[in-house]
C-alpha cells in the first residue's frame, strides 16, 4: 500500500495513545512541552514496530502523525493551552492528531489544531448556574 505524503492516512487514536504510553513508561512523558529528542523517536518507533509488526504502513502513518503531534505543540498558543489545561489535554490532542488532515511535509496546521482542541474541550463544559441566577427574571437583570 502506498500513500501520498501530502495526505497521511488517518489512524485509530489508540495507536497514538500506545506510542504516548510507551514514552510515559520510559519517563519521557513531557514531549508535548519540551519537544522530541532522538531517544523519544527511538522509543516511539520501537513501540509502534512491536504493535504493528505485520502492518508497517500503519506503523509509519502512526509514527509520522505522532512526530507532527509533538511538533505542533511548539506553537505558542498550543503550548500555553497545554500549560493551562495540563494532562487533561493529552487525550483530546491524540484523538485530533489521529484524524485531522496531515501533510507530512508541512505538519498539522496549528490554527486548525488549536480550534479543534478548543472545540473538544468546551463541549464537555457545563455552565454553572447559581440559585440567584435561577430566581432573578431576565427583566431585572437587564434593568440592573
């Protein structure tokens, strides 16, 4: 199977999660903040080869997507969001990186990645309504 580097095939989020788990188990879980080093890439590549020994094309697609996932977090806004939200951001980021369109020559579009990430993070937010807000009619709120 051949694929075009301008449109890397989508993979299952669990494939990227397995690569991230291998890094965490090796004590290298901060790759989204500090970037990838050669040892990180070796760990990810070994984990993906073990997982997909019979399917090297999927292993390559997962490796390329993981490498660009780590690179997209070098963008200032994504790094700030990671520092603000912490580890709760990793699972949605992995899910987005598994399916978002990826050009292997250019990487993920940081703005599209940020918007998709913010959308997934705000979908789970339930607004807090205080008892006062429930009892005050809209006309009184507008008059104030």
